[in-house]
């Protein structure tokens, strides 16, 4: 669910987000469709992380490794084919690499789900009773919320470090320019 909540706005706001980050116009034009397609991989990617964790907790740690190796090989081959238009595959350029990422993540989810719910039946899909949700989500949130905040803080720090390094950053990345871009983005977001 969280992956869906993150995917939809980023797909819709990919261009403004890349401009806010200070990307050159030519780079932003090329990166926007890539980012829009690549974000679609977040949903199956999140499911793959969950299924990998489930397999590891069931004592099948090698299965996610094998699925990852297979999907990395498939992604590499499909990306090459879609970027350059090899054989029957269309030449999509940079966006082809994003589609390869989506295809690889969907394949990984399918492989892992088959291992768990297929003939081996390592687990059954069952939601807890509605009354039990509160007892489950309370401890889960107390563990995951600090982790999510930490990841957000690290990402924000990584995003803000280059603009705050005057000796390293080009002029368009300096703090005053970044602040102006942020205000312009907020103004645009309010008007949209």
C-alpha cells in the first residue's frame, strides 16, 4: 500500500521533482519518462522484498538469492534489448532500461510467490481477523516508524548535502537557489 502511495505522486510529479533537484533541462527531459516508468517497479519490488523475507524466515534463504540472480540476468538482457532495439524488441532508449526493471521485478514476485504458494505450499495467505489488527499494527509501527524516519532523514541528508557544499556544487545547486526552487515547486503544487 505504501509503495502505491509513493508511486502515484512521483509518476505524476517526476518532471517537477527532477527540476527541483537541480537537473539540467536536457537531463530532466530524458530522466522524466525513465523515472515515471521505473517507479512502477516499486510496487512489485516491495512485494518481492516481503516475499524474500518470508522465505528467509521459513528457512529458505537460498531461494530469494536464486530468484535475484535470475532476475538480474533477465533485466540485463531485456534492458540491452529494449535500449538498443535488438531483435524483435523495440528501441526505447533510456526508457527501455526502466521497462526492463519493471519486468524483472514482476518476474521476481512471480518466482517468489510460486515458491511460497505453489506446489511446495510453504505458507498460506490468510489475513488476521479484524479485531487482531490493532494488536499486530501497534508493535509493528513502534518498530517500523523510527526506521522509516531514519531512512527519510538519510535520504533528505543525501539530497541536501550537494546543494549545501559551496565548493562542490554548481551555482544552480547553492542553498539560495535550492530554496527558490522549493518555493517555486510549492507554488506550482498549490496551483495544480
